[in-house]
C-alpha cells in the first residue's frame, strides 16, 4: 500500500484499526452473512470516500477493519457508516438474524478504534488476517 495519498489540497496517511461486535456477542457472522458483510463494507467505503484495506470477522461475533481515510472524514462518521448501513442491510437481507437479536439491532452500540502509524501498519494487517482462524 502506498504510504501517502495525494488529494487536491493535502497529502495524508491516516489509518485506523476499527473493531465492533454483534449485539449480545451472538455468533451469527458466518457463511453468506459474512460474505455479504465484506461486500457491503467495500461498497460503503467506496461510496463514502474512504478505503477499507482489510476486513475480517473474528469468532463469528465481531469485525476487524483496517481503514484508510482522508482527514475530512472523522472516525466517528466512518464507524457510523459501516455499522449503520451494513446492519440495516444485513437485517433486511437475512431476516433470520432477528431470531437471535432483540429490538432489531445487529451491532453493539460501542466500538474500538486505534490509530495506526506507518511502523505498526504491517503488524495490524497481520493481526487482522489471523482473525478468521483465531479461536479462544
């Protein structure tokens, strides 16, 4: 990945590691739901003007994303887009999800976000890649 992105008025390298969980940590992110989530995340990023470098589901109940974004988009907006749009779409496309979840919410209300410096970028990407095979 090119470290610096050249925009019209700035050059930047802003990266985030974002993690969020399914409500009640229900293990529902597998198979077609997992694949559709990956597609949605990429569509949302493309539409909203940021890049999801890598996205993986961990233990079928949480999501790790490595995101690169321009300075004009806050991390709060990014999370709002990713969780809000994907959650609504998945609940509409897979109504069986509502059997495991109350009140029509797929995602827990909170999230983890950490900034990624250029020196730790490689380590975070390796960590996210290993999430699919990780079992506690």
